[in-house]
C-alpha cells in the first residue's frame, strides 16, 4: 500500500476528496485522490496517531485545491462505490439527529465492511 501518511502539495493530486470516517465525531476531512476515486468511493486513509489505515467514505470530490498539503486517500481494492441515494440518506440522518457525520456513518456503515468488500 502507498505511504498514506506522506503530505504532498494539493496540486500534485488529480482532485480533492471530502471524506467521512465512521466511528468518530469528525466532520469531513480533505484528502488528495487519483482519477479513479469518485463520490461514494470507499477509500483507505491515514489519521495522525493511528498505526493502521482506516476505511472512509468519499462524500464529494472537487478541484478547489487548498493552500495546505494533503495526505493521499487510496481507493479500496474492491472499487466499491456507494450510491448517491445512500449518501443523501446518510447526510439527512446526520442533519435530522444533529450528530456528526462520523457518528451518522457509523449507523449506516455495514458491520465488518472490509470483510464484505473482500468477498466481492
């Protein structure tokens, strides 16, 4: 797997992805991505203080590159992409229940997602 903890200039990436991490109280975080990553993609990311990479959901991608450096997010080997409707319902849930995106995604994220993705 690529070095996910390396910081690079935002312009070095194809696009910027806003990702949501389940089991956290975080809102969306920005990561640099390649051309294969799109809205709804499941990606691997690295967060400071964590030894193992985490799975996250791409909420959106854009070309509005920030001035700060970004870590890279890598598409999961399965290439799985959640539907637009799934993301809409998940965002509605976070808004309705007034919880963080990470908390809402925990309720929507299938149990043992990584095992499920590897069986596909």
